[in-house]
C-alpha cells in the first residue's frame, strides 16, 4: 500500500520555519511572503492531521509532533542535496570555509582532505585553523569543528568520533619502556602537559595504578601540536588524543609504549547554528564526507 507524501514545497517551508522559529524569517529565506509561509504550514498541518507549530505572540514554537517530525524531514533534504551534488556536481565552482582547532586541521583533517577534493573537484576549500576554536568567528565559517563537551548555546553539535588519550614518546625510549620498571618510572619522567587538560596525566596514572610524583612540574604547552613535536624531539612524554597521533606513529617519530588508553568525555564535534540559512549542498556534502571518514576504520 503506497502512502502519498505531502507536497515538497510544504516540507521545505516547514524545515525553514522550524530552523528559524519564525514565519517571517522563513519567508525571507525562501523569498516568499510571510502569509504564503503561514498558508503552506497550515496546509501541511491539515494534511498530516497534527499541529506542528504553536503560534506565540512573537514567533512560533515546535509542538512535540513538530519536533519529532523535523529530523526526518531535514535528513531527507540533506540526503537529496548530497546525492545531487555527488552525482551531478554544482552549478559552477564554489567555495566552502572550514574552521577548526589547529591540531585537528593539521594532524587529522589535512592528511585526509585530498579524498574530499578528489570526490568534489569543483569545490574549493578554505581551511582556517585556530589554537582554540570557540564561538568567535563561527558566523564566518560554513563548517565549524570544535573540541568540547558537545554543548554550545545556539548550535546543534554532531559527534565526529569518541576520543581517548594515549602516552607517546620518542623511539629512543623504546627499550626501557618495554619493562615493568619503565612503566613504574614514568611518573619520574619529563611529562608534557597541555593547557586546559592538566588533569589528564593524574587520571592516566590513577587508571594505570601508578603513584604520581606531584613534585615534578614538566612542560606546559598550549597545543597538541607542540606537545607532539616536543615528544618526538625526546623532550618527554605527551598524553595526546589517539586520533591526532597517527602521522607520528605511522612514520616512526613517536611510539605508544604502554597498553591501554584514557577515555575522555570531550571530543571533536561538527556544529551547525540552530537558526540561520540552510547549509548549501556543498557544505552538507563535506559534513557527510567528514563523518563517513571519521567512522571508517
């Protein structure tokens, strides 16, 4: 038994109004009048037999049914846009801006980015790297990648991948690191601490059952990039996200001499403003490529 779907323009108007929670803003986005938006929403509600929006003195609010329906509608439009661009390309060349932390841009994204460029040769990518990616400048970025707990006001955050930290060091320490005594003596080694994550070593020692030497201060750095470079130069041990160490361990510049890892609550996320214009098909294609790449073993 076939089910007749609602008219596509109604669904497009519903998604735009749900994104901005304003019929007026949706009208501007879709180049329609507010009255036309209201009429299409009312037609969709009558068709479905459920109210999707609660009308307020200022703006609107999604009902429970509207909130439940929105993810499916948005996903359908996203998949259609990505498929169209993937099969037929864009109408002419275009550019997208990607903004992330410097460590993620250099150590994770850069080695993989050619895969996207090969698949979408008509899309020009502008990659902006910051030491700390936060709310500043987010409006100028079509793709916003941040490291944190997944909670940013005004944004929907989609997890890229779960993270865990591992201790890494120069291969020159390899022979000593293979003995139980070396593991026990790690607390007396020169440890590299990343600002903002100073408790990671304490948590790692506790998880490994090692007594930490609190009298040793070690080195303080502000990025994972600096920590990895210091470790590869033999300046100490760095405790860094496993996802950022791949190029160093594959090339032999660093080793991870101990089994086990430290799961952490924070991770890298893809952010999208809850309000504003709908992302372009090229942006949606990049988001999907990045998520697929991160989740491929």
